[in-house]
C-alpha cells in the first residue's frame, strides 16, 4: 500500500490508453525547442567527447617533455604550440578537461545531496530544526569557499581527491538555502495546507507536494553547483593549490599566465584553457537555463 | 525593532562558532608552524625553536590557547605576523579598507546596472534586447574573475596599454582620487562583470516568474495602471530572490576579489591571504579568515533585514 502503488495506478492509463506525455517527456520536448539549451547541450557533448576521447585525438603524449621544441608558437606539428618544457598544449588541454570536468561533477553531486536534504528539512519543519541547520549553514557560509578551501588545502595536502572532497563539503550551503527558501514559500501554498488537512504524512508532503515546486529552481542550482565546482577547481589550481602538476587541469594551465613572459609572449599557452573553462561553464549554464524553462511546473497545466 | 535585536543577538553564537572553527582549522592542521622555519643551513635548529615555542605559548593545551586567543581578540589584539613581526590588526585595517574599496565599487556597479537591465529585459521577454543582454549575461556569469582578469590584463594593459597592470597608485606621484580610480578601472571592472551578469539574470528570472502569477493577472483584470502593476505588484515580489542573491553574492565577491587582487597586484586582503597561506603565517591567516567572516556576517544580517522590509509575509518565530 505504498505511494508507488498509487502512482502506478495513476500512471498506467496514461501509458496505455490516453497516450498523453509524462511531465518529463513534456519537459524534454520543450527543452529541445529551446535554442540556447540545445546549443549548450551540443557544445557540452562535444567538449565531453573531446576530453573523454583525448587519448585517441592527441598527437603527442600529454606528459612527454621535448626541450628541443619548448615555447613554440602554434605550428603544423603542434597546432596549439608547446609550453616551457615542450609539452603539447593541445594534448594537455584535452587531458586537463578530463580532470576539470570530473572534479566538477563529483564535487557537485556531493554538495547537492547534502544541501537538498538539509534545506528541505529546515524549510519544512522550521522551528528548532530550522534553527540548528541554518545556524550551522550560517557558520559555514560566513567563510567564502575559496578562502576556507585555500587554507585547508595547503594543510591536508594537494591531490585530486582532496580537491573534490573539499569543494563538495564546503559548497552545499547555497543549495541548502535555496531549497529552504523555496520550501518555505511552497509550504504556505493552499494545496500543501489541503494535503496536511487530509492527514498526509510529512515525508509524502515533502516529496510529492513540496519538492516538485522546488525541482525547477533546484535544477538551475545543480547546474550552478557543477559550474561552481569546475570554477573552484580552476581557481584553486590557478592559485597553485588545486590539482598538482604534472597532472594538467585547465586551472593549472592558466596559472602559467601569471608570469609576465607567458602572458605577454605566449598567449597560445593560456588562451586555450581559458576558453575551454569559459565554453564549458557557458554550455552548462545554457543547459541549466533550458532545463528551468522546460521543467517550470507553472507551464504544465 | 525586536526582530532587529533578535537577528543581531543570533549572530553572536555564530561568531563564536566561527572563531572556534578558525582556531581548530589552524591548530589541528598537520605540521607545526615553527617547523617551517627549521633551516640547518643558516643555523636555526629545533633547539632554538623549542625556546620560541615556549615563549609564544605554543606548548599549552588547545582549549587554554583558544581562551587566551579569544581574550586577546576581544581586546583587539590579533597577534603579530610570523613572517615579519608586523601587528596583524594594523595590517588588516589597511588591507580591509583597500579590499572594501574594490568590492564596494564592483558591487555598486553590479546592483545598479544588473537589476535595472534585468528588470528591463524581464518585461520584454523574447525581444531583441532580451536576447542580446541575456546572451551577454550568460558569458558574464560563465567568466570567472581569473579568466576575466587575465584577459583584461592582456588586452587593456599589455596590448593596448590603456590602464596600469597593477597596484593602487602610480609610484612617485601624489596619492590622488583620480589616480586611484585610474588604477581601479581594471580590477573593479573585472569584478563587476560577474555581479552585473548575476543580478541581471536573477532579476530577469524573477520578473518572468512573478509575471505569471495570478495576482498580476487579477491586478490587470481589475484595470490598474500598468505602471502600478509593474512597481507595486511585480517589482516588489520580483526583487525578493534578488535581495537574497545580492547577499549571497558577497561571498563570491570576496573570492573574486582574491583572484582580482592577485592578478592586478591590488594590495588588499585577498592578495595578502594567498601570501600568508603560502608562508604559513598563521596569525595573519587567522586574522584574515576572521575579518572575512565578520564582513559576511554583517552582510547576511543586512540581507535578512532587507528581506523582512521588502516582504511583510516573512515572519520569523
């Protein structure tokens, strides 16, 4: 007699007789019609493909040094040039993308999970639960992420796993606050009052009545979480405390531009990673905006 | 007024918790700060350092050191830098002021330009302006301070030579407001890009959301002037999430300032933190974290109050 049974009974006729679309199908249909969203999706897929297929596309191993060919501007052999120790920039940009995207996605999953659970509990129960969770959130939030991660990262040692964990652990407050804010306003809606009057269980009210109203803004915030994590990794690596060399990441490749000679005379060394960060984050933002427009429950009548 | 007092008082335990976290983070960190200074080559050995540890009370148990530290903080004494013995509180005062100049300029530009243009395009969905400004705002939101900063430095300073590549004042010249503004253009511009784009985006989101609300249709149905609907019904509701976002953006502004200051050698707190962390200058790191936390706390408080002012529905407790 669970909620699944009821859902199954309700869903069954839709599939067989009425042939009407599920909200997810409707959302996907709307998403496909959203030009920016599709551009974003295609762009992101291309970037993802390039980075995943890096070993097949690269023309030189990304780690191999070649001091004879160091500091070369783009040419037919190295079409994005080489860095100070003769490593191929094209190869390193591709491989750097693997690291940057993997770190971004993993960290965002961690932070979104923590944030959603805490935010929903806080917004729904209010009172002392809200008080405790929100004061805890306040304490974490009083530290700008870069500041606290920069400090902690130097202590715990630099490696990719630490970067993922630190970003994930310190990035949930935004999600929690956003979810809480939405829950606070949705729970005041008449239909939630009606559900409560009917004696519906809290768990069911939160999951079936409140969360659908939170999903759209939450989805936008998931895209921000992914982007935030990618940017944070890049930023930390840019400051020299993120992904350690010789592993390439877009951030630590961009870091080379902090020395004036590279900035001035070797733009091929830092423009590719800079553009890749920009394009990746841009494509995910497009996808997020499309998702928001597609899933907005107020369109679904 | 009672609400105001409650919000202020609520922040005191938060502030205490913040000091505990800072203290624990720094003190539970592996590696002794003095280890960093062991250098046999110039004749500094562990034995010399044991004396230093004793003198600075580094051997006391943790809670004792915390209470001592807190006691000093209350009296405004933040200790001295490991690096060069400067008074941390004095250094912070100067650095904070410079960071606030940078952040304040960027935030003001962000709010004015961002909210105005967000409102403007929100009322004109799918128009030419909507497409172009939304497109630009996407680029702005996707452009982190370090990417914008590097490009800004390369284009406007290295290539075009329009603006100085760093610092706050021209060396050897009298300190004037004009000179300061001249040096402020690139860093503040870099920082403001993200703010303008974020506020524009959120204001637009929010306006579109509220425009679909029934009360807007009702207002229109009962024949109110469009101007009244826009400002009294739409704007007041649409601004709510934006107020939160402005408050939230302060943290990212501090982070952005950290990168901007590093890139343009703006001598503020962010650039200082990067140096202090690298040098394991613990009193300085603790001081910066504390000041940053206080800045954010005050900003949160103001956001909450602003939220209560613009939304009478929000009644806490």
